C-alpha cells in the first residue's frame, strides 16, 4: 500500500508523478506530457497574460491529478475520471499535442475518432507554428523598416 499523502504531494508538484509512484504508468506519462506542454508554453511565452493563462491550465491539470493520486492510493472510488469526453477534448484544445496520450488512453473514443482528433490537433499545432513564425518575421521586418 502506497502513502496517499505522498502520492498527492508528488502529483501536486508535477502532475503525473503521483500516478507513476502508484504504478499507473500510462496515466502518469500522459499527465507528465500535459504538464510538459504547459511548461514549454510558459518558457516560450513571456507575457503576463500568457503566464496567467498557462498557470490556470496547469491548475486544471494539477488539481485533478493530485486528487486522483490521493484517491487511488487511499483505495477510494475515483470521483474524477480523466477519460471523460469533455475533459479529454478540453485538454486537447488547451494543451494541444501534449494531450494526445490522454486521448489514446481513453476508452470513450473510437479508433477512428482518436485518429481524427490526433491528425486535427497536429495540423492545428503546425498551422499555429506557421502563423506565429510568419507573424514574427513580418513584425521584425516592420520594426526594421521603422528604424530606417
């Protein structure tokens, strides 16, 4: 039997660590990927608004992960199910490709739906990268022309 408080603490620090501590590898790695996605976003974005949004998203991943780890270690029935359709879709929209492992772990989606969501999320992420790159290049040229 694992210590519920320790499992809670681990997932409170980094979502997924508590699940790994409890031997739930798939769920643990899924939550770690989602936390990594939020972490990368925090590193890349330097605005206060982006940090506030990412902080809220981190809480939306961390709190359920910590509570799930505590309930699992306590042997209590889980009240939060991370494979519900609305939660998975929300995480895909918010965290993007980093939530794809959560999608594939869920039994609530058919294989066709999993493939469609995976392709769609990856295409949206690539489009966002392309638009951001174009916008940064355009902004740089605009700023250079203003100095001349």
